[in-house]
C-alpha cells in the first residue's frame, strides 16, 4: 500500500484494534524504510503524479514475526469515559444519565459494526484477508479467517460488557434520586 491507502485503511477501520492518524503514517513509513523493514517503489500515475508503494522486506517480516511472538505489557489505561464516570457524583444525575445513554449507544453501534466485520472475515470476504490468503496454503484459510474473526468476537464481548456496565450505572443513578 502507499501512505494514502494506509490512511484510508485506518479511517475505514475505526476503533477496531488500532488507529493511526494521517500525521503518523508518513513519518512511520519513512522510519520503517530507513530501518530496512519496508521498501518503497515509486510508481507513475498518469503522466506526472508519482506515488510510493511499500512492501515488507524479509527483515521486516522477521521483525514482525518476532514482535508477534513476544509477550507485551498491557497498555496503560487511559479511558476518558471511565475517568468521567468516576466523577459523575459532581454533576446532576440527569446529565450523567445522558452521558451514559450516549455511551451505551456508541457501544451498541460498535457491536453492530464488529459483528458485521466478524461475519465478513468468517466468509473470507474482506480485501485485506483476501490479499493475505493469496500467499497461504488453502488448507490454512479457514483457520486464519477464524483467528481473525475471533479478535472481533473479543471486541464484541468487551463492548457488550461496557454497555451492560453503563446500564447498571444508570440503575445506580436512578436509585440515588
């Protein structure tokens, strides 16, 4: 992919498992190229416009596989919503309830999106998965699709737990009134 395609990928896959703003994509691509992890190839589009398409190098693939097989510390928790909820006692219950209802709606929307993506993965019907499966033996395709879909099953479970937690918070707010 080129930088623009990567940016569009991250914009099209909001809040899945990783996000990256455009301001990080191009500097990261340059750093990765300088480190020998990817290589860019200039392509001419039309008569003037050039773009750089990046591919992973053998060294990059080795680094990726090392990273994938390494335990990583849990990310520090920085959840603005839960920080906000921690101080709901400082505002009127109806304002806190409004925030909670919005949060529940957001979590329910994520569940819908992630279920659809999980199903598309199981059907092997996403562009990235199709690209990945091209170079893998057909005997591995179902396992690969199931592993990827299972990530979204986890995301669904987390969103469901968060929505349930927020509903319980609404009940607690109602008990205080």
